[in-house]
């Protein structure tokens, strides 16, 4: 645990799990802005999750899978053999944007979203509040345009998850546009930001560990579990925030009510007391304690979508190449806090 004027950061697995599973004392209402469902506490949170979780059922993911597979093939197919390509900007970003627009029915705005993503990353890195606010507002406008278009089209609106959201009820009431935009913003934040970052981490791991790449080519086995273990080793989803509602004790420290608490998933996922050497790749053994998708009531609802997209991308990359490795003629660049994973992963595909 570390204290700073901004609050308390939890690094150990046990502490992060305790706080994430005690939503009564560790509230998610950390911001003045309402974020659906991220900033909600019980009982409101449960009502919204009951409305949102059905968008990620196995049936829906199965129906979406061939479309994501085609997108992954379209992106990876034209990449040149033997030349250097960047896994983050040439695979991760376009895959995240195209999978997302296809899923939500937002075809046609891919370039706008790619430009927004680049500005969002730059704004986040700059930690300039006015820039991050402007980029968030710009995104709300993009989302609102999709919502308005469907409202205008009425019964002629396309049958996609965005249109479906307009008919969702919580406690018997249709949702106001502000909640619909908030839900879509949090879905797209997960889909665009986390998927793009996760693709970079998976590509790096496979390129840097040729034995694992070889064995997955020979026998993909449980590719989803392998990918989750790669993300545990280098979790690109760094932190979530909470605020204490009452005095709470954690790891021998007393936290006063109103203390800001940061759950550091990346650190918890590398806790030596549970995982031994955190860099050792043991998917089955480590699965039980893997916190890549969180734990507790706010556990990631998008996990089935993320898993499907990442598995399909890895399958395409392994299936469409004989091997790939880290390129040595371009720099490998880490992302910087508060973003995780890699900014650039130069690869050579063969
Ligand atoms: C590799 C990709 C992803 C990772 C690593 C990831 C990770 C996480 C984690 C750790 C949390 C818990 C946050 C907390 O406890 O405060 C979370 C929550 C959430 N994720 Fe994901 N996520 C990913 C992809 C997605 C996708 C694809 C979506 C939706 C399309 C999504 C939507 C959400 C939402 C809405 C929440 C908030 C849930 C709630 O508050 O109840 N995520 N995610």
C-alpha cells in the first residue's frame, strides 16, 4: 500500500481483492460524473448490470465471431511479409475500431474513431485536464449522433445493439439519453482502449517467447486461457478507483471515510506471494487468481467480447503466418502511465 496526497494505492493481490469485493465500504462513486454502470453502487448497479449483461451472452458472441474473424483477416492479410509492422497501430487500433463499429452498427465512422483514439491517447498521456475533458466531450458527440440517428429513423432503425439499448428498461423505465451515451461510452472505452492495448501485449508476448508461439501453433489448446495469462503478466488495464464510505481497515492501515483508493490490477496480477516469479507463463495454474477482468460486482461485463476478439485475432495471426518475431530495426516503446501495455511493438511477419 502506498499513500500520496491523491489517496491510497493498493498493490497486493489480497488487498485489491478485498476492496473490489467490498462495494459497500469501497464505493465506485468516485467522480462527480455519473458513469453507467462504472460509478454506480448497489442497489442501482445491480439493476443496470441486469440490463447490460444480456448484450454479451455466448449466443451473441458466437453470432459476432465470423464478422470479427473477417475483420482480423482483412487487417492481417495485407501486412507485408518480412517488413517491419507495428502491432499496436497496424493491428490493435484498426481491429478494435472495426470490430467495435461492426458490433454496434456504427459502420462509416471508422476514420473518425481512429482519429479520436489517437487524440484520446495523447490527451491521457498529457494529463492535461482541459484536453481530456475536450476529448471526452468530442466522444459524447460521436455517440450522441448515433443515438439521434436511430431515434429519427424510428422503426426503420437498424437492428443493432445501439438501437436495442434505446428499448432497454431499468426498473420499468426507458433510459434517458445521458445514460445511454454513458453506457455506450463505457463499452467503447473497453472495446477501443483495452482491446487495442491487449492486442499489443499479446503480440509482444508471442514474438518475445518463440517457444510459446511454436507450441500454440502446434496445439492452440485453450487459447483464451493462454491470452489471459499473457495479460496477467503485463496487464494493460492498470487501475480502478474507489472511495471509502466509512472508516475501513486494510492491511493494518486505517482509511478515513472519503479516502480515494486506487486498485492497481497490474501490480496485483504480479504479486509474488501468489504467482511466484510473475513472469512465468502458467495459464492453468494462475487462472484462479487472474484479475485481468477485475472481481466483485464491477467485474468486466465485456469479458466475453474481449476474449472472443483477442482469440480470433491471435488465431488469424498464427494461422496467416509461418512465424513472427520482434523486429530489430525499430524501437519497442512502452506506454506511459496512466495507459498500460505498449505504445509500439515492431514485428516481422513471415
Ligand atoms: C482486454 C480487454 C479488457 C480488459 C482488460 C478489461 C478490464 C476491466 C476491469 C479490470 C474492470 C473492472 C473495473 C472496476 O472494478 O472498477 C472492467 C469493467 C468494465 N468493463 Fe472491461 N475490460 C476489457 C474489455 C471490455 C470490453 C470489450 C467492454 C465492453 C464492450 C468492457 C466494458 C466494461 C464495463 C462497462 C465495465 C464496468 C462494469 C461495472 O462497473 O459494473 N470491457 N473491465
